[in-house]
């Protein structure tokens, strides 16, 4: 199965080398440990969560803020708002630069949605993280280094896809995000061996493609 990639667009990247303590606290940073912030907005939220986690594997940075915007990037509050704002915090501006560089590499070469139909109107995110960093591992209740399948699709497709993924491999769901999420999709995080996570992601994507092609199944 070959899916057409839908690369994320990085809409803005900024660094605040010496942030005011009030700003640090407001965005979840600790002024006793953090001094610098790195900010990014992107038109795809879930790849950005993966990229933020990737940053923690390449630099001594913390993800202190990451929020999806309601109804997705098509309804952004401004031209560079996108679908998510992510914020990294660190002691030194150079550490922020290292984290942002890893984040950008991940968005440019790894984490992305794919088109699940010929019209490119149904998007699926069947992403496998081979080894979790400090951010998503804490969110998932897993240890850093564990593999995880990060699966996202529209509500009907994601629901059928999750069932297929859980039945296709020896994986367990660590988190399920029923619809509607902030962007009106649905998502799930599964863990197991790397091979099992990869098999689950393939089964998820295949199910999403089938539902997109035949939304009424045998009932029409």
C-alpha cells in the first residue's frame, strides 16, 4: 500500500533567548531552570507533537506547551497560526537551537499525514515512533525508548481503523482519543514491540483507506 504524503508546512519559528519570568510561567516553564524559549506553528498538529518529542532526544529541552487549535488549520486565527503552537524551554539559547533543528528535520523528513483517497480529502496519520523521547513517553505513561504507534484519522475511519490495528498485532492501547478532538479527528496511541507497532499502523492505514473508499460498506 502506497499513500501519497501530505507534508506539513512550518508556518513560523521563533526563539526568545531571555524570556521574561512571567511569560515562562504562563507557558509552563520553570524560571529557576528555564531561560530560553523556542516556538513553532505548523499546519499539522500530530506530526508536530511527534517532532516536539523528537527534539527532546537531541537536545536538553523540555516541551512546556503544545496545544492544537480548534477546528484545524483551515480556521486559524491568522496566516501563521496553523493548527498548533509548540513551545520548547531550555537553560541556554543554543540548546533551543539544537531542539528546533531536530524538530524541523522531523517535520521535513519523517512525521506527516498521508492522503487516504484519490481526492486528497481524507487524511491519515499511521506513524510509528521507534523510540519515544521524554515528552510523549510521559504523556503516554511509558518509559523513554519504547516504540509507539501514533494513529490518527477522521472519526469513522479512525474508529474502524483502531479496531483493525488492535486485532492485527500484539499491541495495547495506552491512550484513545475519541472524537471530537480539537481538530475534529480521533486518535490512538498503541505500544508493543516495534514490529507489532508497525503491523498495527499498516492495518490502521489499510482500514482507513477502505472506509474512505466505501463509507457505507455493505449497508448501502
